[in-house]
């Protein structure tokens, strides 16, 4: 799992870097063309694409993924147990979701981002068929194609990471801590089971 996880980690880092680059290009295109195209349907769809990209990047996916990769790439049971506690910790008083739930939210957002891209591409294609705004249309279509590839590959990788961590959290991790000659057995999975039972009761 460690090797597979490291490959996914490197790929996601590269995908996120490319996504930020494409997001910057999208921002400039919207800024330069909003006065001329803002009332058109295709531009409204394009604004939805920009909104989704902004929302994704504002979720700090790098920070969330880094914590998950520390767990999937780690080989120290004690450290893994601590990371599981952080990832699975219940919502705090401010109402924020835990890191594992936030990763699931990113996956859901990625799964919903393709539809606005397709709608935008369909509308832009009609402009291209009538030879309207050729430069603008070709630029937008190429940008949407790159964004779609990035988003779909990220979705596959994020789901893989989520499943890896879910599998790890369901296994029993026995951690032996020696303190003053006393061995303490910390069964993380058992502790989670007890918490769930207490919460349900």
C-alpha cells in the first residue's frame, strides 16, 4: 500500500499544481471578457465552473491530503494510531468537520464539477459552429478540456485515498508503549467501537 500511496501522492501534487495554473488562466479570461459576454448563457455556465474551482481550492486540499498520506505512507503503529485519532476526531465546538469528512466533501465536489464544464462546452461549441468569437471559443474549449481531465483524475485518486484510510481505520492497531516497564495495549479500533456505542446510547 505504501508504494501505491506514494505514487498517488506525487500524482495528486502534480494535478493540484496544474489545477492552480488553469484556475489562474480561467480567472484572467473571465476578467477580460465579463463586460462583453456576461449576459450570455455560456458565460453564466463558465462562471459556475470558476465558482467550483474556487471552492475546491479554498478547501485547502493539499493540507487535508498531506495528513492522509502521512497515515497511508507511515509504518509506525504508534504514529498511525495518533493520526487516526486526528483524522477521525469528532467535530469541534466551532462546527468544523473532521479531516476525513472534509476529504469526502472534496470527492463529492469533484464529482459535481464535470456537469457545468460539459454544459459550458456545449454552449461554446455552438458559437464555434457559427464562427462567432473564434479565439475566445477555442481558448475556452481547450481550458475546459484540461480542467475536465484534471478533475476526473483527481476524483479517482481522492476516492482511492479515502478508501485506503477507511480500510486502515477498520483494522485493529495494537500499539505497545513501554512506560516504566509497563506495556500498555492501545486498540484503536476497539476504542472507536466503544465511542460509537456510547454515542448511539
